[in-house]
């Protein structure tokens, strides 16, 4: 059972109950620890288009609450989600970037408006089914990786404030996913064998291009090599991300060989998608520029002093930690240099920083200033 940084016994804990197995087991564990558990199910997206599972998820949440004998509250945060998460998602795609809405959803919704609502329900602690851990030395909450490294979600939680983390319990943080499934089965929970949700919540299982095209008009343009040769037509820059291999529509080129083609850059001014063939050197970056860094707790002393700070980083979820150095360059911007060049870093994604298992925070990747491809 997870060791929590705060004892929930006798305290009202408002648990975010999604309708999946993880949050159901979190509710069970908290109840076993003597907490006054109340569940809160959020509706963050309302479009009834055949892809959204919100109605089924709510029904599953009701079944779990009936089994555990805990109250269920249902609140609609879809307006806040559109204002604080979805509009930013669309704006980033308009700029040719690749956003990660899960990070904003955690900061703005699950640990933002959800937290405020939980306080109105009398909750002194929050809880979710995230795989992460919180410790609180010197009364300052710190975020750590989960015991199950394959399920660790600290990357997506890096922008949550230390204050919010200090009120939050992650009951699954010390468990492995197979253990969570087994606990659910042992207690006969209704969601014990429910498939894990994947992808972005508001897109669901639908094709990504189909979804995005309903909000942003497609603008086809040329696909070019770095030498300036036009070899295909793209459907719209918003549909592609750096490093993408599939769906480029490149084939049958004379003398091109069999090596795959990859997206290496986007030129918004000319609406051009730039591609390279094979494992090209310009796909790699040793330095990136990061802005809008959210630090969990105190800012590292080296950063405060304007000096180089050495740690590890991830530039995408599930990536192994990469040794790096961070240096403030002014105006809330930072240069991050890596010991080993990183492949296909996508502006709009997040660089998240670690010291061992501790997540220090992270920021938005803006650009790779030193190794942009040469254009002819």
C-alpha cells in the first residue's frame, strides 16, 4: 500500500474519479486507510459525436461508488477546459507547434478548478489515480517519480504548484500497475478489467486529422527536401510533427533509395514541410531554448544566481533521463544543453527536469537555436 505524505485517516478527501480502474483503486485504498472519501467526477468535454466516452465513464464511476459506499459528485468543467486548455491547444497548432494538453489539463483543471471545487465540498485533501509520489520535507511538497516507471506520470504533473501537491494524495505511487489490477479484481470492482484510456481526452479514438480539421482549415503546401526539391504535397502543416515518419505521402521517387523520410522542420512563411531521408544529422539538437519554466518549490540556487545548473531532463514522455545543463538567458528564457544530442525535439512540447527521482519542474520548448536545418 502506498505510503502517503499526509495521513488521510479521519479527513475528508475529495477524489477525482474518472471511471477507470486506477482512480477506483485509489478510492478503495483511501477508504481502507480511514479517510472520509467523496468522489468527484469531472466532465471536461461535451461533444456527443460517437467518440466521446463521457457517459460510459460516468456510469462506471457510479457503479464504483455504489460498491464502495461513497458519495459521488458530478461537475461540468467543460467551459473552463475550453478556455484554459483547448484554446491554447488550437493556438499552438496554428503556430506549427506540437502542444501537450495533458500538462495544462493537470495544472488548470485537475489541480486548479477541481481543487477549488473540492474545497467547497469541505475537502482538506485531494486525491487522484495518477502514478506519482509526493514527499514533504521541511513542509514543502516535492514531486517524485512513481515506483512503476512504465506508468510514471510525473512528466505530466510538472507544472502543478507545490501548494496544490501539498494537499494531494497519490495512493498508487508505490504500486505497480499489475498490483492495481489485482486489487481491483480481488475486491470485485466494476472497472477491474476496463481498458486504460489513451491519447488526448477530447480526441478519443477518432482520427487526429479528422478532429483537427473541424477547428482549423487545412492549408496544403509543398513537401521539400533541404536542397529545395519539391517531392510531394502536405495536407496542412498542423497535421505533422518533427520526426514524423508515417503519412508523409512520399514514395516512388527515382534514385531515392529505400531509407524512410522524416519531417525535420516547418516553414510557416512559405507553408513548406521540410523532410530528410534516413537518420540525418539535422534531426538532432544539442541545445534547446525553454521558456515558462514552472519550478516545484524553491528555484535551484544556481538558477537564482544566474549560474549553470546541472540535472537530467526528458523532452518527451517515456524518454530515459538525459543529462543536461540549464542556464538562464533572461526574460524567463533558458538555454538547455545536452550531453548527447536529442532526436526530433518538437517545439510546443515540454522539457521536464529531474534530480534522481525528484521532478524539479519543467518548461515549454521554444526552439533549437543552434541546429536548425540549412535551407537552399
